[in-house]
C-alpha cells in the first residue's frame, strides 16, 4: 500500500453541502466535522468529482462498484489554512496547533515524512508569526473583530516549512500572511468566518423574486487550503488534476479548487 498527501486551494468559495436544511438563519450550511466544527470537504465529494461520468472497468476497479471494493481510498479534505481578513496585509492564513498536530499524526500513521518544526502553543490573545510578516499593525494582528498580540519570529521555522511543503515556489506569498493562533481563536473563525451568500429565485416572466424565493447559503471562503490523503496500490494519477470543481453551485462559479501538489510517497 502507498499513501500520498494532497493539498487543495479554493480559488472560489466552496459549498460542500450537508444535503439538508439547517432550520436556522443559514438555510444551506457547509459540511463540518462533528467533533471540532471545522468545515470539511467529505471524501465522497472528492471521489464523486474524480469519477464523474465514468463507468468503465478501470473506474470501477479504482473507485469501487457493487461487486468490488475500491482500490484507491480518499480521505476527507480538512481545513489546513483558513483565510481571515486582516487590517494589515489584506488577509491572513490562520492555522492552530490542533490542526497541525492532527496533520502530523496522520503523516506518521501513513508512513509519510512528518513536520519537523516545533508546533508552539499561542495564548488566547497571541498570534505567532514568521520574521517576514505583512499582517502586523502597531505590534498587533487585527483580524475582523479580534485583536491579537503579534509575536514576530516565534513561528518562523514552522511558516517556512509549511510554505515550502504546500506552496512551493509561491511560499513567499504564504509566509508573509501566516499566523499561528490558539485552537479557540481558530475554532471561532471556522464558525464565524464563512461567507454567507444570499440567493434568490426569479419569476421567469416578471424577472422579480418569487414569494419565498430568498435563501442563504454558507460557503468556505476562497484562498482556504485543504489537506487530504490518497491511500492504495494504484490509481494515483487520478488525483493529479490541476483543477477540480466540487460541491454545490458549480454553475455560479462555486467550488473551483486547484491542486497544490502531491507530496511524498511512502
């Protein structure tokens, strides 16, 4: 068995729906992990996109059928870096110790090279940053309605390693916006930092909104970076696509992801 790690970046807002009405202010929420509340792209969505329109023998072998188990297993795509609007630097790429520790745990379990840099633990009002950062203002990182004390240089090695691992030649664009925050702060923005999109249904004749034709959708914002794994004996070429369209509302531009690269092979 082999395992490969894949990173995806949202080029447009992504709506991996739950398939049901939430009965709350947000009519159509995004899928979330039950334990953490972090938004997630289910593995079934990834598999469905990769298999879309194919029912050949090779596809049935790789992705499974009623008669055979799949040879290629995909995991859920978890949030690795969450973009949040910043007073300085336009936006920040947020992550937290919990997210990175889970990534490191999974790397170890699958026999993949683990993160080498130390994962520090910021306080509730702190943001650990690399030396070369663009998101500080008066020694603070100002994110939406939360102000954090900037600890410049405390996450330099971590930011450099993650930038090289995920973004490659684009690492500079990532590193200058990187911020390691506490688990609670990350959880807050995972809940409150999603895009809320108002949608309407128009009458085909009058071109006005039909009665009851207004609803609200939640979407994971553009620039979000996800990590996932592919496990199997073959078929890894299937995930080597530069772009995929995932989740609901593809016709209005939602769900366009670019593959950041397949990293390492065990």
